[in-house]
């Protein structure tokens, strides 16, 4: 297990460095950052002053090494528009985005796993069809449209829930459902197909022939094996939720990383955009690393890969 962990950790570090390098270069080559920071209507002298001040006149590889070195020490630069440290801005907004992402994933798991198990136990029945219908609806509806429908119904007409802000847990209910419901179909179908495959395997038939109780067979033997790929998919879905929360945060006016990314892109605040991309990449790689360790714990055969 230790050797497997070290291998996955080395791969995670390599992927993080690669993503940070590619994202840094893409932002730099997408346009002249000096012109973006100087603003429209700036003279050539002002643009050159900005270019020298921020070090944009040096080779790209030198800029990346210096930026990465400062990032390792927690210095992500300063926003030229707000004159605030970028690290502090991310720390202030991270809590909202993480709360939304974890809540949405929890909602998706709580809804999709029981539906997948029920659909696998009763295949080709009305239970299976209802579960598949719920899955299709979740994949067909855009999350922002579903969020707007909930705002109109639960926020405007019924006045049960607040429609914007992040002050209390009630503010996260509708964003959680809107973001989590979109991830439900993939997890539900994966659980259903995994359970169908496991329930048809020889060791399940042997367990039933020995007279083991059905709940024990279902949850201890079948679900444990079927849930292994779900762990990896859940980690990927959480990464997608954190990265794609920009739309939901904009719809519900949540002051998180997604909203900050949208505003920063609109005003070409490059230090903030770079820091958000780096932060989301690190979180995504970390979640994948943790899912690999959990899968190795659940299935010892993975450790030998």
C-alpha cells in the first residue's frame, strides 16, 4: 500500500506542475497582459511601464519559475484592480465554494445510490423506469435553468427559501439541488450497472445458496464491490462542481470562487485568474489522489497495478 501511495503521490505532483505550467502559458499567450492591465486607451508608454513593472518583458519560462516559486510560499500576487493579496481573496471565497460543492455531491450521492440500487434489484420494472426517468431529466436540464425555476417557484411565489446570498444554510439549499442534480444521472447509472453485474456474479449466487440473509448479501457483498468505480466518479464530479460552480454562484449571487473567477475574467485580472486555475487544479488532483487510495483500500487488486 505504501508503494502504491508513493506512486500515486508522485503522479499527482507531476500532474499539478504540468497543469500549472500549461495554464500559465495559455494565459500569457492568449494576449498581451500588459495591454489588459493598462486598460483601453492607454498610451504606448503606459503599456511599456506596466510590462516592465510586472516583469512581462522577461522570457516566459523565467516568469513561470518566479511565479511558481512565490506560489509555493503562499504568495499568489496582488490584484491590480482591488490592490489586495490574491491569497487572501481566495481564502475568503473558498469556504462558500467548498460548502456548495460538498453539499451538492452529498445530495447527488444520497439521491443516486439508493435509486441505482433499487433499479438494479428490480430491473425492467416501473421502479427501474422511474429511476431512469429521473436520471434522464437530470442530464437534460441545464443547472442554471433548473436553478432559475426553483428561484421562481420556491423563492418568489412560495417565499420558502432565500434566492441570493450565503448567510445561512437555507441560502445553500436551492444551489445545492441545482448543482447536485446534474451529477446524479452519471452516478445512478454507474451504481445500477455495477450492481447488475455484481448480482449476476458467481460469488453472489454462492452466498445466496449458503442461506445468507439478503440485506447482508446486498450491502456487504454486492454494494461494496459495485461502489468502487463510484468513488472515482464522485471525486471527478466534485472537481467538476467546484470548477463549474461559476454559473450557479452567479445565478444565486453566492460570493464564492466561481463568482470571483467570472468577475476577474471580465476585467482581465490575471493574477486572480491564474491563482483560481491553480487552486482548482490542486483540488482536482487531490480529490483524484484520495479516490485512488480509497479504491485501493476497497479493492486490494488495484494496489498491484
